[in-house]
C-alpha cells in the first residue's frame, strides 16, 4: 500500500456497514473485491485491490454519508478451460455507511499499482444531500 500511514490495521469499524440487500450480498461477495478499512486518529482509509483497471473505470459518490464505490470495464473475451471463469472484477459496486465525523467534502482517491485507496479525513459533520463525486487520481 502506498502512503506513509504507520498505524496498525484495526478491525472494520461497526459503522462501516455494507448497504447490500440479502440477495445482492452473495452476488457482491462473488464478484466484488474485498475492501480493507483502516481507521487512524486523522482519517478513514479504504483500500481495495483491483488490478487491471484504470482510474477512469471507477465511480465514487457520497450522498447522505453513504459512499458508493463502483467499477465498470468493458468485458474482454476470456478463454478458459471448461468455460469457467471464477473471478471477474470488471463490473461491481460496494456501498457503505460512513461515520458521522467523516469529512466527506475532503475525500480523496487514487489508483496506483492495482490498488484503489480512498482517504476520508475525520473532523466534522459534512453530510451532503447532493451527490458528491470523488475523483480518482
């Protein structure tokens, strides 16, 4: 992981609840990448291993303290033994409820070496009713 955060990884905070229905929860587990959530004194950091994509493939929006992270990539033809492909992270969406102290207007994201990292500083209530787009650099 890039950056210079030297705090230990802590268990996923209870307020980072996935916004998936029971039906879509199994589907998201099967086709969506796992997300590591780290909390430090200054920020929340979401780290997603998604190799093979470009920053243009991602869409990140925050509305009412819910962050929706998605990726869409045009499917390439895959040739596999017996016609079975068990992983495909080309089209997926994950949504989480953010903590109340997340300063969403200062959220930043970057994609480097196959890892999408989203940094959301702590520091106040900045809930927004209009969609807030987080650009990936």
